[in-house]
C-alpha cells in the first residue's frame, strides 16, 4: 500500500497578491509561508519536490531531507497568464481566460493558455510521475496547487477543490485503486 502526501508550498508574495507566477520568477516563501511550513506535521517517507524555490524551501522548512527534485512536479505553464492577476487578465482579455483555465483543468484538452501548457500535456506529465511511484511506503511531494489538483483528477476523479498554501492532500493506493484519505488545510 502506498501513502502519498501532496503538499502545496507555503505562501509567497505572489500567492498573497493572487497573481499567477511569471515564468522567469522563482519567489521565496514569505515570512508567513516559512511559519506555515515549519508547522507542518508529516510522516517520514521518500521526499520529492518541484524544482521551484518555494516548493524546495517548504520541504526544507518542514525539516524534510534529502529532497529529490522532480521537474514533473513543476506548476503548469501559464503562458500569457503568467505574471498577472485574474482582474488584470479579465481587463485585457474579457471572459476568455476562463476558457483557458477550463482547458488546462481537463486531462483530455488539447488547448490551454496561449503560449502555455495544454491540459492534456500538463496531466500527462503528472500521470507519468504518478506511474513512477513505488507500490508501497510513504511519499511526500512538495509542489503547487495545479499539480495537486491534476493528481486528484487523475487518481480519484475529483474535478476541483480548494487548498490553501501548505495544505495537504493524503491519497492512498492499493494495487491500482486510489482513494482520498484527507484533503485539508495545513497548519494555521
């Protein structure tokens, strides 16, 4: 039996501003984000992280070493959405960004945000990573909201969920069957 813990990274300034991260930025955790990560209570296990600084820093602040960096756990590529808030996107593109997000959230969608990742490519990347996991043991994955939601769609069919920074999802797999054990906020 495999226990998989998906941990959304701690808060950054971009999260607080509700802004999609720009492709070329790699922000650190905010002081609140560091406190969130330090308060995480997680089991021992094999530790993976997105290459992003905020995910790696969350793992470090949570006291998890060593960390194996996995490019598959990177956030979705948002293309023209990157660096902007939702209000800025609506002011520039009207209702069109809602369709981009819908496509990015669909494992079968050949589309996504212009210059970004398609829903199909994004979910295939997460699915490939899920297929590499061991059959048993405990795995901790420090990542972003997008990959957490993609994993929930691919494993238990949950289409959408809210998960705050440092929120934790606990999934369990026995043979090929996945189930959701817990989805909830982390500390504070």
